[in-house]
C-alpha cells in the first residue's frame, strides 16, 4: 500500500508526517513493514548533528531542512528514497533541494481472510491519516484498496438498485397489465426468481462483485417477461372457472413463453465454455434467470392463479342481452329483405306497363 502526500509544507509538517509513520507502525495487528523516509531522515539529522537535541529543535529553518534533505537523498541510507520524491525543479547533489511537490510512504497489510477483516483495516488506515490533520492531499492508494472499497459499498448499492429496478417493474406491469392483483403476483414471481438466482450463485462459485451485480440488475427485466405474459393472458380469458381459464392460458400462450425462454437461452449458450470471468458470469446468471423465470411463470404462477386469480377484465354478454341483440339483428334483416322485395316488384310493374 502507498500513502501519497501532496501539497503540504514538508518543513512545517514534518513532525506530523513522522507521527503518521510511527502511528502506522503501531498497528501491528493489521500492518507490517512500514517504510517511511521520515523515520530515516530524522535519524540522519540526529546522527549528523553533534548536539543531543530533538529533530524539531535541530531544524532551524526551511533552508536548513532543504539542505539536509538533499544530503540525505544522496547518502547511502537515503538514496533509495530519491525516486519517491517529485520536486519543483531538479535535485542536485551538494545543493539545497527544491520545494517538494510529492512524496510517498509504503507499508504492507497482513493477510486477511475476507471483507470482514480487510474493510475495517482499510478504514482504520484512512482514519489515522485523517486524524494527522495534514494540510495537503494525503491518501492511501493501491490495487487492493480499489477492490476493498468495492466490497465495502457493493452490498448496499446492490440492494438499492434491486429495489429501484423492482419498483420500476411493478409500475410498468401495473400500467400495461392493468390489474393490481396481477401486477403484485408478477412482482412476487420476480422476487422469487431473484432469491433463486442469488442462492444458486453460491453453489456455482459466483460471488457478489461488480460483474455479477450488473448482470443481476439487467436480469430483472428478463425474468418479469414470462410471468407478465401469463398474468395478462389469464385476465382476458373470460369464460370458465379459474382452473379452466388457467388451462386455456397455458394452452394459448404457454408455448410462446417457453419458446421465448429457449430462444433467449440459445442467444448466450456459446458463452458456456468461455474462460473470461465476465462472460462466464454472464452465462451462469442469465442461465439461472431463464431457468427460474420459466419455472415461476409456467409452474408457480399458474398454480397461484388457479386458486386466487382475479376475475377477467373482459366481461361476456348476458343471455338476455344476447337474445335482444339477435332479435334486433333478425328484425333488421327482415326489413332489408322486405325492402328488396318491394324494389323488385316495383321494377317488374314498371316494365309490364311499358
């Protein structure tokens, strides 16, 4: 791990920098091998000075500090730190060093078992840096910290994004399906599919990372498809009991839903043998989504609808209304036939007279 220091007055804040290095060295439960130029530079000043005084008293002014820093960086004990500095000018042996623009100090973390250990360790390091109260920009940076920061926030962001996506799905299905109970049942099927996918990810060796989270969020729009079609078709099947209506629903649209799932599966089946983590994760999650989405839409939802399904949106005409409509149609037909007969008779009469 590297702690970068920029935009600070190294002469005035040297004691704070040295305190930061010493404080990190005390965290023996999480940190090993703190390598800071401040510790060796303070030792160099004490050794090179005949007076037995503190480093703070030995540093008379900023010019003295810059001269000693230049000597230290060209000395056997300080030469290894020369490359960690960036100066406002060129560093030359025997001359005072230019103003320091950037420096760093490094350390190693102990081996941690997982996020439950490395996230608190990272936050403790950040807290120590913050409590040092340096004036410039001082921050830790490493490839490991990038992953640890992701581990710290990914669970919260995953749940938040899942909640927002599910809310959008519910609103959309409510508008398009047009029935509250059916929309809630579709939402419940989506919820069950997400639980199934999340549980089987563990047994397939997948963890919650940025790739899997993105795929899970995208997959919500896929698994809602199967249940929404079944619920919508059930609403427009207007004749028969619930059991009869769900049988007609599965007969009329079940094959289309099944074909949709199979065609979606065929679209990404070539990723099954991919060696890339991104592509293999994509295949595994979408395979689970299609599998459980079809199961919830073609098995679980029909069973629920057969027991508690709502009444159809389209109401069939009553027998009395049907009879009245047929009588009216028959009367109109007779009127048309009578009018046609009158026109034919009139035409024949006129022709005879002529």
